[in-house]
C-alpha cells in the first residue's frame, strides 16, 4: 500500500519476481491496512441507496455486487498474479480445467478448429474430444514437435493453437518460439498450459505465448491446499479475425478476448474461485519462487542419481543428457525445469510393487505439493480411458510419475532406492 516499488520500476530498475510477488501494489480495498489480505466470505454486497445499486449493476461504479461477478478476495489474488506474470490482464477461476474450458468457450465456435498435441492432460483431452467436439469444434491433433505439421494444419477456420509447456507424463517440450513465428504470420493465437513451469522458470511473453492457462492447484497453491486456475492474457494477440471477438468494441487496457471472458463467459458458466481459496492461493504464491528453486533442484539431483540403476529402464528428466528435449529445455526454461520426472520400469507389476514399498513419498495424484508424490498414471489418471485413447495419448503402463517436494533430498533418494530393491 505505501511502498514505492512502482516508482523504482519507473526509474527502470528491474525488480525480480520474488520481490514483486511479495511487495507489488495490489490491494485497493483493504481499509484497515492489514498486511495479510482479509477474506471476503460474502455472497453479495449491499448498498446505501437505490441509485448507487443501479450504478454498480450497470458498471458505472466499481462497487461489488455479487461474488459470481466479482469479489475483493478474488480480485486481490488476480492482481498478485498480474504482478507475478507481468501480463496485461488475469482472471482467477475455480480450477485448471475451469481455466481451459472457459478459454475455449470464449474463442471457439461451431465450424472452427483447434490445433493441438494429442499428448494432453487427461481431462483436457476429454474436454476437446468429448465435450467441445459435440458443439461442432474440430480438434486437429498434430505432433507439436514437428513445425511443418503445425503449419500444414492451419486454415482460415483455425481459432487457436494449444499445447502444454511440458507434456505430462511424456515429458515432451515444444519449441514455443519457433511455433510462435509460424502462428504470428497466420494470425493464430498461441494458448499454452504452463502448469508445469511457473514464471520463475519461463519468460512466457518473450517466447510468444499469447494466453496462458494454469492450474494454480499445483505450484501456486503450494501445500496442495485448494483448487484454482488462472487465465493470463499478455495482450499480444489481435483477435479481430475471430468471428465472435472481432465485432466486439475494443476496450482500453483489455483485449477483446478478456472482455468477452469477463463480461459473458465467466458470469454465465459460473466457474469462479471461492474467496477462501483465493486467500490460500495468495499465501502459496508468496513462497512460489523459493519452493520452485528447491523442488526443481532436488528433482534433478535425485534423477541424476538414478540414471545407472539396474531396476530402471529409463529416467526421464529434461536436464539429463539422455533426454531428447534437453537442448530446447535448456534454451526455453530458466534454471532446473521443474519438480516432475518419470521412471520407466520393466513392467506394470514392478511399478505397483515400487509404489507399495514407498515409505516417505506419498501414493497420490496431484503435482507440486510440498510433499513428494508418486503415481502410476496408466492405471489411475488414465484408468478409465479406452485402449485406443491411451495409445493416442501415448500413455505407457510401465511408467511412474514423481513430483519432488520440500523434504531432504537424500531421504527421498533412499526411499526410492529402497523401493527399487523390493520390486523383484
Ligand atoms: C492438474 C492439471 C490441469 C487441471 O487442473 P485442475 O486444477 O485439477 O482442474 C490441467 N493441466 C495440467 C497440465 C495439469 O497438471
């Protein structure tokens, strides 16, 4: 509230992410100057008179009306995300899937197509192939590591290119800058799910990402306390050629995409973030950079100690020489590329035995909790998918996914080594 960080920035002093997150000017509504933002646990907001009530509902004043439309705790979290990402505008929603679905409800239309990798988070794959496709949206699956395939899939009905920054659990990395060059020439927006690499590990704007969708349930919530999602617009795409967005009047400081999302899609879909969760996620955001640094270094250290282990077929970590994607990951990401890596064992049965012998690492889904987590994706996250869909998504049954937390890294390595000794 009182700090002069904005003044420092005007004097061209670049302020680092961890400083911005903690001290960026965000809260205009904190009447008592509380250091920790209050939680506004209220469905509606009242008015002194009928005229001010009418003014608020007609957007002639900034007073809050009803939490599905706006709430000070959600707004506070959104401003913090904006300070962290340095984007043009941000909206926080109820989950990562809420961010993905509401983004595509905003831009997709019957007859359009979306170009995407088939190697997707399970619910994103299902949202595309089972939900959106019923409304006349075509999903064109391509190999997103092949630029020519992307170029050839584009036509005048392409409304977006979508990919995950690192595919989960395959650990493939797309070359964002090269793809962005192709997309920019054809005026196609690049929408990327960056859940696996937060802003301490990637400079999204420089790589040409127009819109980021994030599951804040993961790195940002920190302790795995709550679900949340965010849609982050860098204001870099001109939406004029989209038949739904082009006719909208251009607003000051907000893209046509964000305007439609905020004014129509979010109020109509209702997938808003709960104010309590906005508070929990704001707390998580404060320690993001610190946690990311420790977790991603530990993940690399553990992965490198497992490389020659006789029980493991391959260790898939982007910083290891054996990774096909090391070069692009080194170029694209800052520091160690995140806290997730995978192990290919000799069979599904050995994967189950490995999980059953873990004593510290938790058997659970989720990623980037403070605690380390392990899962066998094929039988769980993708357990209800058909054999054909698993094949399309590239899901193998001898794979274990690990998410490394904040525990002592030697303890975690011992836990893994001990479990491996027990799988025969
Ligand atoms: C978890 C996850 C999602 C979905 O997020 P929720 O908050 O669980 O809805 C989407 N994409 C990726 C890459 C994820 O890991």
